[in-house]
């Protein structure tokens, strides 16, 4: 990762944190009756957790291809992060992955209680659509409605939530390569793709530009998951002296388990080339997105 | 209830059921990757449960004040029902109310499992915003974005979900009249009010008409909850020979418990008068909404 990309990611994470913090600190908005304090606290716990904010970064950077200012893209970026955060809060629940810690801090249901975590997740999901449909997101209602509809499709029964459902089934089964690819495209790929496409919607990209952003988003979405699976295996191998990672150990099939490390490494290298190809026609403006693809492939955590 | 209103409610419930059934049976929509069968089945279980569909009825009837055809209001009506259904699915979860049955059938987490119920609820909530933001809802994106934003506010941390949170706290506390009124305005009132206001948005009502719809919605929202609490006490008293109802027995304060049955009955009568007053300027077109207010106050189940 270049120093420059590192700095850009840091600056973006700070800006996203500040915007989310202020969103959760606002006085009541029109149509709201009251905001129960414990619910707000639990939402903040799930949202303001020091994440890398990669998805918001992709929104801002893909919007920048069309000269949309970061400030104009920030509400969409934050809406996406609210949605991503809700998915983690619900994913950590006892009935789902049953995780006690996230980023070294107690998960929401551990810090509060299970009912509060369910409601905090529901409220973060709802807030996401509040932010996208609000005039502060973009002055053109056509753009707000399109962002809303695309995010609903990417995150709903035919996208992220459907992927979670397939993931639950995969834990007790023995998924083959096609099944793993499908669940990963849905569970993690769809939101990353949305992040890239959202910049095009904000920038009123034409059909061809949108197609290239979609392909770029699909490519780095796959790479993100492959790198994650690889990291899981290699970091376990280093730190725990065993050859298979946590997910494989839990019987959860990954492409690394099926294809092997060398094949996955070459798929990652291909993904970087493919991402570059998608971005070629955007010229110098796409430099940050090119570096982001490399960062995703090379990341060490 | 007049025979005529009864027939209108039945016809609406049938139309809403058919539309929801077909929504859940569609081929993949643009942007969707796949719809896992078990998730779809669980969503259908929570959605197609023979409900009265009162909220959709209110959308259709308030839209009719402005000569909006039922067909044009139906997508908004169904979006609201998806949202209402998700709230019931999550409300029934073990960590929340822990109910095994709803309308005599196993709740979603009983018929499937807890993780599936959490995801089915999340997916119904997401589908609600998908339906509102889709061009099929209304050709004008300004109207779609406004409906989306109003529903998000009515159902989020400052509305329904916040009300659920207050309700959880009330179960272990001893809420006073003001606290009960606040939680009821949020938990059940906000969505009923949205139903009435949504018709005005679809019909492009002016500010004064919107204010009257809001007041009507608030009035029948309160009446709905009071009637519910009263029914709980009186039906228990009749069938089980005890003077206090299920909620009071569980330590859950209601206005009936605090104010007593005669006072609540007079509040209900006042609500009918207030509803009539809100509707006066709409003339004959508001006859069905007048009868609906009486139906809500007089309902026996």
C-alpha cells in the first residue's frame, strides 16, 4: 500500500466516523417522536467501532471519477456503512455466529443484551434508508430513489441477507465451488459492488461507465473475500502452527480449502489485472481505485 | 361495523394477500443474484398469515380521498404490510416476547429456526424499502423518496423500533401514564399514522390536508391501542373470570390499568368524534375512513 493510499483511507475513516457520530447525535428529525437513549447507545456501539470504512471509501472514490465532491457522496457512504454495521450486529447474535468480541470489544448483544442488539440492528438498517431518501443525500429525488432501490436489492433476500442464509446452510453442509462462489457474491460481494456503483449513480454515469463500475465492483468483491479466506489460513498457520484456518476448521468451506493457496494467489493477481482493465478508460482519475484493488489483495488484516 | 365496511375490508385483505403473494413469487428482479428458497418460505410464513391488513386499508382509503386508484396505492400499502410483518417476526423472537404462536400458527422461529427468523425479518424490512423506491410504486421519484423517508422515520429509532425499546424497558419497570402514551405513540401509533399520511403523499395533498390526515392518523392510532388494551382486559375477564388482563398480569402497564375501563371507554368515544372532525372537510369521500374509526374502537378481536 502506498503511503498516499494509506493516508486517504485514514482521512476517509475519520470523516466517516465524524459524520456517523453527528448523525447519531442529532436532535430529533421531522417525523421522529423520541430516541430512546439505550437504543442510541447500542447503535453507536455497533457503528462507531473503528472500522476501516472501506465501503464508504469506495463510494467516495467511485463518485470522484465523475467529479462528485466527497462531501456530496458522504451521506450515501454513511448510509452504506450503517447497513454494513447492522449486518455485523445481527451476524454476531447467539442464534447466528454467536461472537462475543468484534475488533477486541464486546459485541452489541454482549455489551447490552440480545433484544437490544436485534433492535439496534433493525434501527441501523432503517436509518440507512432514511439517509438515502433524505434530500440531504442528493437534491435530485430520482437519484435518491435509485440509490435506495439499488441498496435494497443488493442487501435484501436476493443479495446480502440471502447470502447470510446460504452461509448458515453451508456451515452444516459441504458446499462445492459453485455454491461457495454464489454465497460469497451475495454475502459480501453485493454490498462492495453497490459501493462502486453508487458513485456512478451520484455522478450520473452513462450505461457503459456503469457497466465498468459494476465489473470493477464484482472483481474487487471477489478479491476481498479470497484475500480474507487466504489471510484466515495463513495467519492461523503462522500463529497457531496449523495448516487450516478457523473457517475450514469449523467445517465452513472456502475457495482456499477447495482450490489451494497457489491457485487462490493467482486468482488474486488476475483480479488486480481485471480491476485495472475495468478502470482503464477512466484515466488518471481512477488511480486511487487501482491502488485500492491492490490494497484489498495485499492487506494483512 | 356496517356490512359495507366489512366487505371493503375483506376485499382489501384479499387484494393485499394476492399482491404480496405475487411479490414473493416473482422471478429475480434487476440487481438480485438469487433468492434462497428457505428464506423466501420463511418470509411468506411471516407475511401471508391471514391478517386483517388494516394498515394497507388505511393507505388505500386515505389515497382515495384524493381520487388515487386503489391499484396505484397498492404497492405502498404492501410495502407497509411488509414492514409491519417484519416487526411481528422480530417481536416474537425468544429474546423479545418469546411467542410460539401467532394467529394460531407457529411463529417464524418456531416453524423454521431463530437465525432464519432474524434474517426473514431483516429481509421483509429491506423489501419494504425496495417496494417504495421502485418505479412501480409511483412514477414520480419525488413521491417515492418522500414515502421512503417518511416510513423510515415512522419505523426507525425515533418511531416504531424506539417504541419496542421503551416497551422492553416498561416490562421490568412501572411506567406512568406519560411513559405509556409515549411508547404507544411510537410502537403502534407511528405506523398507523404513516398509513394515513401515505395516502396524502400519493395524492399530493396540500399542507392543510396533510395536517388533517396526520391528526386523523394519530387519533385512530391511539384508539387502536386503547381498544386493544381494553379488549385484553374484558376478554380475559369474560373467559377467565379475572378482572385484570394478560398484559397487566405480566406487569406491563396499560392505560386501562391506570385510568380504568370507564375512562378509557370515554376516551374511545372522544377519539371517534375527533376522527370525524379531522375528516369533515373531505366530505362524502371520507365516509369509509369515518366508519374505519368506529370499527377500530368497536372491534371485538
